[in-house]
C-alpha cells in the first residue's frame, strides 16, 4: 500500500502554539511526551476519526482540538509505519521532535 503524501497529528491548540514558539512539537499523544513514549503518534486521514474517538472521545477541555498536517518530505527525524501488534494496522510514528516547519497546515477538528 502506498504511503500517504501527508500524515496527521491531533492535539490541543495551546500545545501547538507553545510548540510554534519553541520550534518543535514534542508530545507523543494525549497526556504523554515524546520522551515518555519514544515516538510521536500520527495517523493517516482515514485513521484520524478512530484515533480522535479513542483519545478525545469525551474531551471537554478548554482548548479546541486541531489537526497538524505534516509533510513527510520535510521531516528531519525517522518516520516509520508500525503496528501495535503483529499483523495489525500500521500507523505512522515519528522518532524524534516534529519541527514546526514540517507542519504545512493546521485544521480545526470538529
């Protein structure tokens, strides 16, 4: 299966704004850092609704959620497609900080 031209990461707007100021985004998933997990969880456009339901299904935070649209060609860290279990669905994982310059769009998540 061909790899998508863009990968996605769902986060809270305030976390993204902080990353923009620092130049890198270093959260793996909701409530967990890159340092804790070892990679940043991402998804394809098709996977995003399931990921959002799993991570933010009952989200009632003060912050709106946004989708970071990442161009893999602009990454300076390894990108690997991996399954949580053998033979399972593969998800894109970034093995290092996501530089802000690799985020080509930020979309609101409804």
